[in-house]
C-alpha cells in the first residue's frame, strides 16, 4: 500500500501549498463547504420533520 501513502502525502502537500499561496481562496472554499453542509443538514431536518 505504499502508493496510497504517497497519494495521501501529495494531497496534504497540495492543500498546504494552496492554503499558503491562496489564503483568501482557501477561506472561501471552506466557507462554501460549510454553507453546503449546513444547507444539506437543514434539508434533511425538514424532510425528517415532514415524515413525522
């Protein structure tokens, strides 16, 4: 499984490089992901409440 380990390290290095070189873009990406997760959770809650 060394290939999986190398791919993981490359992904971590890419994320670190992106955060260091583009902090504003990284912040927007995290904010967008958080907004999407919150929206999905709200939709799931609405669905579950609609079942009951």
